[in-house]
C-alpha cells in the first residue's frame, strides 16, 4: 500500500507536465552532447555525474524562476522535483550510456532540489526526496 507520494509522482509527471518534462529532457541531452562531444562518450564517474546534474539542475530551476507559469503548471513540489530529476537523469544517461548512472543522477538531483528549494512533502515528513539514496549502487536492494 502506498498513499500518494512517489507512486503518484511517477504517474503525475508523465501526464500533467505540459511539455516541460520534454524540454528538460531535450536540454539534458543537449548539455551532455555539449560537454562531451557526443552521446555515450563520458566515463561513468561520479565527477561527471555531478557535473551533468549540476548543469541540468541549474537549467531546470532557472526555468521555474524565470517563468512563473511553469511552476503554476506543476501543481506541487513533487511534480517539479520529478521533472527536474528526469531531466538530470536524461543528461547523465545520454552522456554515459549507463542506466545505473542515470539512477544516481536522479537521486542526486532530488538531493540538490532538497538543498536548493526544500522538502517535497507536506511539512517535510514524507522523505520522498531521499527515496533513491538507499538504492543507488546498493547490492541486492529492494
């Protein structure tokens, strides 16, 4: 049983993003190609993941600041964080060609969102923004 939280976030992000998710993913791919010259050319290192996530995260959060209707279109912090994280994961996967690195990019983006914007859930109690930290590069996770 899962009430709201991550389950709803995953459902809502693909349905109600008004092409914002698409923009973030295309920009993530563009950032990866600009940094490394072509797709799948980057070494799958934490340094590269951090560099890509920081660049894409800056772009995504700047869009929310520059265009208030973007933030209004995404009806909660969960959707905003999910779309921003998807863009970051796209940048990482495009650069490295490694799905595990993409998952780490997603988790790092969630933590960066927490550090920049604040908690995702109501009053910060649901820990939704930390859900990938325990499964990233873990052995036999859930």
